[in-house]
């Protein structure tokens, strides 16, 4: 450990309570995707207190981006990324009563880690030891929920895609970034590197029926809920056609099932995510999903409207980088640091995968949590690891990548071969957008 690393660790230790209080505040005031105004303001306020030379706000509606050095500073530009949004889990003990949001995925720990890293790296001697620039980037809407709401934003011209990083890529907010470090909380402690993950497309499906009195004249109606149920059943029968290695996950919910119990439902609305390990597998499962709900509607003479939007790309497996491994070991002496097997696959999804398709991204996890993620049982049990260790790994990792003429960062950048340019990425995402509609025809016989 050199004296700059000692300064980083000491400065984070001196600001330990400040970092933990910041984390607790975000934890107790959770907000949902593209609505994270208070959270963004808290992060912005912390950066402004550090007198950073440039802070951009309102990126993809709520994103905040602060640069450690002036824009023209020489060397690679490294982004440390934290996510602003939470999940709608009103039963969680720390759910925000105003938003029903709860940080049951640890995004508040990411932000605390970025905040702590910013405090440490803003020390003048430490900043001068970095042969490059560091960008502290709080990004919106990683959790892909409230699809109908996001489609409303899109129709209003406020966003184009439903994921925060996807939207930031599209609008050019990552154009001046050369590489990034991302983090996620884990029940399994500290690890570095990442395997693959599922990508997905998102869907809003409307089944269009005809209302009638449910008891006196059901024969005059077209029951959209029954048609949706047939669509569910048809989708279930596709399960055996999905290959195990494609890791398909399709999970629809009904957001509108009818208006009154004594009225035949004339409209049922579903939201669904169609996930898979590869782009090809996702498109195949998406085709079968559409066909299932069309069939359910057709069987009862109902109509349908199926709107498909791009979600996230699969994560690209990335071995643990030595700079980040050593940063983790310095941050948590004596703790086990696991090197993630790049062959490991996860069936969940993240827009970190989209970012990996255009630039190099290093990933690490820290623990300090317990209970099922995305559930009311999630809890923070070790603030030191969840927040302070996270801050140390972010800061020490940035230093190790950017010291010595940024040799480690430059090596990563030179070895990376992007899957997409920004324009190529946008073209692919646009190719996934589709909307089809057919009106209800009823039970009339066709001549």
C-alpha cells in the first residue's frame, strides 16, 4: 500500500459517519425510475460541496454526473457508476410512504460508495496522483418496472428507452467516458468480475373485449380476462420448447383485470418481460409470447394490442481485473475476495450489459445484506461492508487504474473491442420496437 492509498483509506475513515448517514437518508427516501428527483438532488448537493469543476444534471431526466477535474484534463476518463432508483415494495420496513419505493436491491449502497469515493478522491494530493479524470455518475432507472409509465414518457418525447443507461447511451452522456466501474450488493460477500446475465425485451399487451352485464347478458360480451387467461395457458405450453441453455424467463403481470365484478371485462392490460441469455433466444421467446396472446384473443373473438420495447442486453462475461482485486483486498483486509467465474450465468438482467456493449466495464460486489432481494425481507446488516468497503473499493480501484500514467486503464481500453458504436446500438434498439393491433370481432360466424 502506497501513501496515496493510505490517504484514501484514511479520508474515507474520517468521513465514515457522513457516508453512512448519506446512505441511510437515501435508503429511507426511496424513489422509482425516472422519478428520483430527491435522490438526485442529495447526490448533486454532496458533489457541489466538494467544489467539483463540472456537474451536469437532468441527464435522462434525473441523472447526475460530476467530474473530478476539468473536462480538458489529460488521460482516460473513468466513470464510477451508482444507480438512483428503487423498487415498488410497499411492505418493506423502510418503504417510502410517498412513493411506495424501497431500496431492496442495494442501489443506495452504490450511491454511498460513489459519495465516499468522491470525498476521498477530491483530496487535492490524491487527485493530483491520478493520470486521468474520474466521473462520479448517478444514473436513473436501472430497475425495469412501471412499463406503461415509461411508455407514457416515451410518447411525450421525454425518453426513448426504458433503462437509464440505455437512455444515457442514446443521448451521448457516455461519449466522453472511456471505461467504467459498476457495483452491486450481494448476500455472498465481496467478489470481483462478472459472468453473463439475461437480456430482455419489455411488453405491454392489451386484450380488447366487449362489456356486458356479467349475470344478465354475458353472451353479449367478449370477456377480455378469459382471453388473457387463454394466452397465459398457451404461453405455458411453450415452456418445453425453450432450451435449458437459453435461460428463458417470461413473467407477465396483469395491471388491469376489469372495472367491476358484474361487468364483463372489455379491456385487460398485461406487462411482461421476456428474458434470455442471447439476443437470438430473446427474439424467439418474444415471438412465442406474441403468438400465445394473439391465440387467446382470437379464440374468444377479442382484439389485442401488443407493444414491444427494447429492454436490456445480456451482460458480457468479464474476468476479475487485478487492479480491482487488489483494491478489494486493501479495502477489506482479511476478508475473502472471490474472483467470479466468467462462465457463471445469472437469469436476472441489468442495463450494465448495454454499457458493456459500447465500452469496457469492471464489476464488483460487496456484502452487508441479508434476505431475498426484490422482497420485503431485504435488509442491511453490516453498514461497514455495505457502504464503507464499497467506497474504498471504488476509490482504490480508480487510483490503481489511473496511477502510473494510467497504464492499467489504457491497457483495458486498448484491448476492448466494442460490440456496437453508439449509432449501431441505437439502430439495434430501434429494430426491437414494434406495435400491432387488431380489433375485436366478436362471435359472429364468418361466411
